[in-house]
C-alpha cells in the first residue's frame, strides 16, 4: 500500500528483446500500428523511470521557478528547525511531480512514504499510514483528487493540528479518541486540480503548477538519459526526439528507449537521425509528436463536424475514446500546439491544425 524511497535505483539492462504477443496490425501509412504513446507510466517503464529519475536539484532540468521557490521554502524551514508546509503540485502526467517530491525529501534528510489517493479507502487505512510516520517525514499522495471525501474529513485536523480524531464503537456506546501525530509534510500531486475539493486545497501552504517543458530542456534531459543508459546518440537525433516528445520528459525518455531498441537491432548501437526517424515512423508519430489518436481527433472534428464546434461527449462517441482520455492525454498537447481551441459551444480546429493535416482551410467553417 505504501513504499519507502530508496537511495539506490535498479539498473536497466540494455539490449532487451522486443515484447512478445500478437503481431502488430499493418498500417498503410507506416507499416505498423503501435499503441498510443501517452505520458501515463506503464509497468514496462517503471525500471527505466527509476533509473533516469533525478536525485538532486542539479540533475533536475527545467521548472526553474518552481525549483527556486521550493529551495527557499526548504532553506527557511531548516533555519526554523521545523518541517516544511504541506505542498501541492498539479500538472499533466510525466512532468516531474513525483520526482520533485523525492528530491524534497532527500534535501530535508527524511524518508518519503508514497501512496495513491484511491488506495486509502477506510479511516483505518489513513490511521495506519499516519501513525507510522516519524517526525519530519514526507507523505506523498499521488492523484489526491481521487481520495474518498470521508477520508478528507479525517485528514483536515491531521494537516492543521497533527491530530487524528477517531470514533470507536456505534450508538450510545460510541466514544471519540484523539491520536497525536508526528509533525509531517504532506505533498499532494494531481492532474485534475479542479476536481480537488476546496477545503483540502486550502490546507496546502503552497501550490505549484508544473508546465510543459521547453524544447531546450527536453534536449538536455535526453542527453542526460543517454549518458546514464550508456547510449551513443547524435545531436541531430536528440533534436528529432525532443521535437516529438510532447514537451514531456517521460515521453522523451520512453521514445529514447524505443529508438535505442531499433539502433541495437537494425543499426550499430548508435542512435542516428535516420534510425530515429525510422523508429518514429513505425510508432506512427509525426514530426510534431502527434500520434494516430491525436490525428483521429483532429480529422473527426474537421470531416464529421466541419471543423467544429463539437462537444466533449459527442467527440468521445465519434472517436471511440473516453472523455478522460481526451481531456488528460490528447487535448492538452493539441491546445499547446494551437491546433484546437475551446469555445462556449465546444472544440474547434484552428487554421494551424488544418495546415498540419494538409487539409484546405475554409474560413466559413469557423463561423458559429
């Protein structure tokens, strides 16, 4: 249910064979139909994620304003000799919320306990977690917006007064018991800030948004990851991967892993621009990082709804994609590129989106 961070990380093995299973479906455009390349963390990438995860501020690239703010908070708390305030991070998947939380715990010299919000189902679960914390420990709750609202009510006094009020028994025999807790720091992470209840959100001393990374930072991350994995990579290949990374470090590292496989099987173990472009072709990823799912959403809005506007539910039904998948995975990046925009009546494809798909743009299609 919970895990402790470890100072050492497992090493990934190079030259792993490709995954087995059913043969890939043939695509008329690229030859192979690959799985969607979402920034969600899969089981196969957990070892890679732990290996490449930065352990210090110096190795954590990007998010400079957030880093500076947190460093000041930590330094001030150390001078006062007390734990730091509770922190909340929000942003898309793979932007470094978990990584930055581990670095905070390391800078404080304390242990970090990791738990997922939906796992805390009962008050007893919460009590077991909180009572096992030591003074100054960091409790990291991922996807905290998915916590049970009843659990939140018991969490409020724990965050403010470091006390846990429990009810023992039922009916006339019921009594309350107050448990004193060590002073700890709660770090919450969420991809859907709007779904977090206002009372819980107000308990955090500071809230930080992790934004998409700059292309230059992604290139530095790819170079660092290739050094850790002991892979030789050409500068041009780094630029191509960075351009297709959706401005997300996790996606960049995952693409690097896939390109490494191709380089070891079809090349000489060196990642070149040619090998990189060939790999992206097999994965159905274009030069801007759009996948088949992204293009399907754009094409559906253009061809079935004349460029929009179209509502989320209608778009979900037309593309056979879940609403949450569109909101969390596809839409943020398409909006970042300026390919779609939201209007009061729904989503519309912009002129830039038409141009990328090489579809003639008609201004009249935008009129509502």
